[in-house]
């Protein structure tokens, strides 16, 4: 598969559900890491149009 999927593929959906079964819920970064790994493994190219993103955080991030 080289086209960007329109729905969550079954094997990726199963993996994300497995993550949610952990005692400590996975972070957004962990979930995105799984998605990115899946996309790379299957050779999926990003779509031509940009994906929606949130604005970047400005200023210091985290605890001081």
C-alpha cells in the first residue's frame, strides 16, 4: 500500500487498541510513534495536500 489510508487499517487499529490496554495509558507521542512506524513499514507516502496541524507552542515548554 502506498496511498494514504482513508480509514485506520485493521492491523494498526489492533495495535493502538493494545496500547490502550496498558495499565498506564499511552501518551499522544507514543500513539503517533506507532502510526508513524506503521506508515514507514508499509511505504505509505504522505498526501500531496498538507495534513492539518496544530500551531506550534511558543515560549518555554515543560517544567522549570
